[in-house]
């Protein structure tokens, strides 16, 4: 069973930076499609950033140029570097791993990011 554990969420001021980490239970980060999602209160969960096994990345328009997804295959970990944070980035951030056809999908428990002065 694949397990995903997020960490790195915190309270940060607008304009600040955070790096989220997603530690996985096995050597999956270069095999499965990895992604970061977020869900703000009263809103639907949305894709923030994704990475294919081949390393192709995609980002939500709202975070392009500010967020970067990356992975460390040796550490079985995926990261989300978040810069120039805005109040609207406040949400619970979830790590996701999925097969290409989404027949199998796994979620972490989430980590809270709060951007506020």
C-alpha cells in the first residue's frame, strides 16, 4: 500500500516562501504521476502542480512562476517550492500519486498553509 506523508505547512506572511515535502513509502515518485492539490475552505480541491514520470510538469495558472514541483528519486520525495505567497494560497495542501489512467490513486493527509500578516 502506497503511503504519502506531507510536511512543511506553516503560517507565513504574504510574499514569503515555504517548501512542502511529500515522503512516499516506496520508489514511486518516478513511476507514478505525482501532484500537489489544495483545498481552501468552501472551495473544491484543485490541482496546483503535477509531474509525470518523465519529468514533465504542469501548473495551475494562479501559481505559474511562483511555485515549483520537483522530486528526489533517491529520497522517494516530492517537493513543492512556493514563493511570493499570497493570502489566496491559504489552503490545505495534499500530495497525490496516481497511475496514468487514474485507476489507482493515493492521497496524503494534507498540510495546512496559511498566508497572513
